[in-house]
C-alpha cells in the first residue's frame, strides 16, 4: 500500500514537471481561430487529474478506470473555486468532496457528459459501479491528456499528439492501480491510447476504419499487456451529445427518436462491459 502510494505521488510529480516545463510543444495549440496552451492545474499534487476527485481519490485497486480525452480548463469562473476546494481537501474528506462533485453535476443540465456518465455506469455497468456513489472504491476517473487548457474553452483542437505523449503516464497509472477494465470515451481517446500500446497495424487500422461497426457487433475492445499485467481496454462513444449523435450517425432513425435511440445503444454498449466484469469476478 505504501509503495503504491509513493509510486502514485512520484507519477504525479513527473506529470507536473512536464506541464510546468515551459516547453514550446505545450504552447499555442490551435483551436479554430483561437490559441491555447496546455498547463498544469495549480495545487494539483495528490491526484493525477481533477476528475479523480469525483471518482478515484484514495481508490487503491479500482476495478474500472474511465478515461476521457481532456478535462478542459481548471480556472473558469463558474467552477474554479470548487476545483481549488478539491485540491486543498484532505484524503479524509474524499467522500464529502465526491458527494459535492456529484451534486454539482446533477444541478447543471448543461453538463451532458457527466450526467450521462451517471446513467451509463449505473444502468450499464451495474449499481455497484455507479458513479453516483460518492467515492466509489470500484471506480477511477482521469483523462488521457493530463494538461489543462489556458483560457475558458473546454473543448476543441487536435490533442492526439498530447494523448500519445501522456499515454506513458497512463500506462504507469494503470500499472499502479491495476484495474480490470479501462473504458475510453470517444474514438480519439481509444484510437490514440491503443495505438500507443499496440504495434499491430491491422488492429489499429480496424479501429480507425471500423470503430462504430465494432460497437454494433461488440468487438470494441483490446486486451493490452502493461508490465506483465493484462487489462481490457474498451472504446465507447463519448458520453456527451456529440457522442450520442455519432453513435447513430449511420443509422436510419426518425429525427424525433434519435437521442433516445442513441442513449439506449450507449447503455447497451456499457452493459456488455458490465457482463464482462461479472464473468471475471
């Protein structure tokens, strides 16, 4: 336990040093007509990602790791004060902080991604894996790109190179936490993480060309060995509204029922993951 804790803190320091290094590759990233830098969140020293304060704080051996693309900004005026409260909190406060995090998600109808994740984990994986349980020991959440956007924009821009760079940190994180399953949100996250761990060009090409078909037929996973430990990576559609639209983009569905149909399909994708977890428990 102590070795794991020390390894985790050491990993966080490595990531912090990289994003505080002031190197050119982290500056002036193009997002349409805007530019942003990737920076580290001030005070984030005890967790790898702000998302980990929702689920993951103090989780020594989570069964499921959920990985998004990137967190966005950590300093917007609506949420910055809460993120500061998170990073200043102690480990003993983790359940209370997680509970506050969940309450804020539910009170914000515009936060489609996190609210959908509450449904997907509970209805898809099963109640015991619900992200609605404060500080659920079975879950750990982070993002593939571990930097934060300067300014107030929370999305946009091509972060593929940064996901691939940070995959070395994600690999160490997985080795430390040893989850049974890693769930990648969105095609970019899944493609870039798997392409960092797998050298088989056929596998990579199939993900690039047939991701949505793989969701339909249940082959949207890869078993990856990291330092002698095998973990199953699943790729699923992003939990936000664009992910829902993409989930049904090749399907002839009446306009009025498209979101409902997409939601049912997404929950079904997560239910298959839940069945796998039961089969190996």
